[in-house]
C-alpha cells in the first residue's frame, strides 16, 4: 500500500553532525551519559548497586508476575492469529518488495541473535536442574521421578519455545511494518505513531529509545562478561587453562576484536557470514550428539519432549494460584522479564533483515520454525543430559554444580570428547560475536535516528563500548558488578512490558489500515 502523506518522522530527521558522526540528538548523548553514570556507580559501589538493582528486579518479578505472564500469553496468541488471518498476506515494504537475504541466511541471523549462547548452556543445565530440584521444580513435580523428568523438559521448552519468540516477533514485526510500509525510521518510537502522532518526536519517543539502548548494551555486556567466565571455565575443564581474570579479559578482547571486524564489514560481510558459520557448526555438533547418543533414543526423546511441552504449556502459562512460587518467580517470570528486556535488540535486528517478507512468512520464521528447532535441540542435548542424570552417569547424576560446565560434563560421556567440547567452545565464542556485532548495529541504528547508513565509526564505537563495559566491570567489580548490570537490564523488563503491549495494539491498528487500503486499491 502506498501512502501519499509525508511520514511524521524521517530517518535522521533530528540528527546532529559532529566530528564526522551522524547521531540523533538527544538520544545519543543522553544514552552515553547514562551508561557512563551507571558504570561508575557499579564500579565505585558494586555491592550497593547489586543490592539496589537486585531488589528492583525482585520487586518487579514478585508484584507484577501476572503482568509478565498475561503479556507473554497475549503475544503468542496474537502471533498465531496473524499467521492465520488475511493480514498475514501483507508484505513488509509493499507488494513489490522482495527479500534481501536467502531464507537460510535470514534464519541463521535471526536465530543467532534471538537465542545464541544461552541455549548452549541451559539446554543441558536447565532440565537437569529441574529434575534434581536445584532451585525448585516446575509445578512442584517430584524430583528424580519420571513425572519430574517430563515436567523438567516440558518447562525448559516452555522457557525457550513459543513465548520468547512471540515477544521478539511482536517487536520485530511492529518495527519492520512501520519502517518499511510507513516510511518511518527504524526505531522503537516509530511503532507508536498511530496513537501518539507527532508527539513521538518529543520526550516520550526519546525515553523509549534511550531505555532501549541501555537495556540492549547492558544485556550484551552482561552476556559477554558472564560468557567470558563460562568460556574460561570450559578451557580450564578441558585443558587446564587457568580460569583467571586475565584469561577472561583475553576472551573478551578476542571476541570484541572479531566483532569489530564483523561490524566494520556490515550485515552482508560480517553478521551474515558468522551466522552462517555458526549454523553449520551447531548443526554438526547437534548431528554428532544425536548419532552417538542413539537415533532411536533421540526419536523417543523427541516424542517425549513434544508431549511434555504440549501437556505443560497451559498449566505453566497460568499465573493464578501457583504453589511453586520459588521456581515460578526464580525461573519463568525472570525469563519473561529477561526476554522482554532483550526484545528491543533482537526485534530490531530481525526487522532490519526482514524487508520483503510477508507477515505470515515473517511470523512462521520467527515463531514456529525456531520453536521446532529448539524442540529438536532440547531433545538431543536436554534429553541426553536427563538420560545421563537419571541413569547415574557422570557429574550430572549429582545435579548442577556449575552451569558453565554442564555441557562439557554431558559431552564427556560421548565419543571424541575433546573434539566436541572444542567445537562447543568455538560455537560459544561465535555466538558471542554474532550477538555483539548485531547488537552494535541495532544500538547504532537507534542512536542514529533510524538511519541504517550512519558512519562506520559509530558502529565501531558501540562494539568497543560493549567490550569495555564487560571488561571494566569484570576487572573492577567481578561477578557482583556484572550481577548488578544484569539485574538492571532485567528490571527494565517491567516498563518495557507496557511498551510492548502498546506496540502490539499499534501493530494491529496499522495492519488493519493497511489491509483496508489494499482492498480499496485492488481493481474490481
């Protein structure tokens, strides 16, 4: 559908050009100042920062669990409805638009940005943790029982299946639609034009974009810092490399350096390249574990995981009268807040690479296909881990001692342990790289007023800053400072839940208008 009226916002409309940079004023400078202030606070007062932000996170999870759960359920239902409805035929960018990337590369990029490193560790650690009652069990299922195993794998799929991808799908589709079909900048504020009009140029829009920048860079820096610790733990477990602050900082430097190369080359020469490499290695590791673990065992695990997910998704989606509060708040609601806090980054990156796709094609690729891939991944890695734990094989029989080692402890009891564990570490590092470079592109996009062709130096600035934040906090405050950063990122999930609900409303309103316009324009 073509809109003759000039858009309320244009990419780079309120930008300032300073020292060869092209950034939005005031989003860029205020974001940079807020980041600096927070880093100083976390460095100078790490214990206080961790205490205050952990309390804020705990408060939002305890008192607004119902809001997180209702929102997550609504997003799933909305995405499924849009796939089935006639609005699913609307093409992002207009009827003549065509995809910029092959389906394989497109999916590789969106999956690497959406899940990445977390799935590597938690696909093994999480079902074992639930099965052995590491920190509560889902729906108070009895630990170390067949019912407990079913609840464990079903709950793990619940946390990594439809709900998180629906959150990303709503944000990504909203941003893509208003950018490509309405000609608005690719920033979060653009999604609110149906209800705010020109006011999105004011402080409401500024605040949304600034909080999105902070949530994105803090989430990425947290993952990079904790990830460096996890990778160093794997190197120590395999080859005895000392797991010291020096090793962890070296990992951050290497990952950041490669991410800089990727960011400098852009999406085609960097992000797409590493995402495709990532997918090949991930498929290779998955196939190896599947075959060596036993094809028949995999088929059985796939069936049991599917049944467990289907049978547990409704009771786990319920927030009323839960008596497994420790587990429910510590896992599910925390996850929902985390996914929502990450949604500006993942949603915007998915939107960035999705021009030319139909709404239906977009949501199938962002919601249904990743859920099916995750189902297979969980059946292989989570199923194998549960089998080892239930059979009393290896360290997993005693539960989870260190999340970062769970994957390696599972691989230890399969053939070619050194090779597969080395591939796992390589996969972890590439996931870091794809998260860092795609995140840098997203932050630059927001702080450049929606421009996708801002100077390369700005993208490099944000990529360097992610590594610097992770390194400084790790060196100066250790896990306490990183914990404060993570708590701060998760705490942003509460206000962003309201933002996402508003985006969902505006998306439906915009799609209905687009559909009516197409019906009018269609020749008799």
